[in-house]
C-alpha cells in the first residue's frame, strides 16, 4: 500500500522503493530466518517517510481537537466521545495501515476519573502533574520538578567538566 502512496504523493522517490520491496527481506537471528513482508523494512533510511506517508490520510480524518503524531506515537486530545471515536477509526484501519494501538502503553491524562468508554479500559491513568509527552513534562508538578532537577544536575556536571578541562 505505501508504495502506491509514494507513487502518488512523492513520485520523485518512487524509483527507490520497488526494488527493496518487490520481495520479502530476510532477517536472520542466530539460526532462525524471518521474512519481513509488510511495511517499511527496519533500517531502511526511507522507512520513516514511507510509514508516515501511509498513515497520514487516516490521521487527517481524525476529529479530535489535538492530533499530534511522531512516527508511530500518536497523541489525541479533546472530548472523551470524540477521542473514543478516533480510537475506533484507528482500530478499524489497523490492517491497512499497520498502526496498532497498544493499550498497555497508552495513557489518559485527566483531572477527572477515567472515562467509562471501553476504548480506554486498559489505558494507564495519569494525573496532569505526572504527565509527559516525548520526555517533556506537560504541567507543573512532580514530573516538572524531577525534570528540572535532572537538567540542573546535568548542567552542574557539565560545568565541572569544563572547569576541569580549562585548569
């Protein structure tokens, strides 16, 4: 599917895609062989672009007020019913896109109790002061304090190294 998307959206790089994807790639681990037959190959420099191109049409159809994607990590924000509908959309399309929701790694960040929608049943609940996005704290509180303490400690170590180098 992503090969067709490349031909349509970025035809200038299309000629680089069919050769590595005409046949499954063989991955070896010890004495085992695994055929990679779906999606971009691990280690392919074009892999991230190919993956993002293939899921982009689905992401633009989502209705949540906040839709932020970083590769295969997706952040949705808005009213519970809208986010739940978007999760249903992603789940319904996972065979076509390869984007699978791993509920054990998903988080709900809210002041309110966990929503009752079944889409959220296995999600991890976090209070806003515990939340971070891509390693950055989202609100003031324990995560922010921890991040600032860690950054200050790193800065102190760096300054000590610089002074040691100069003396």
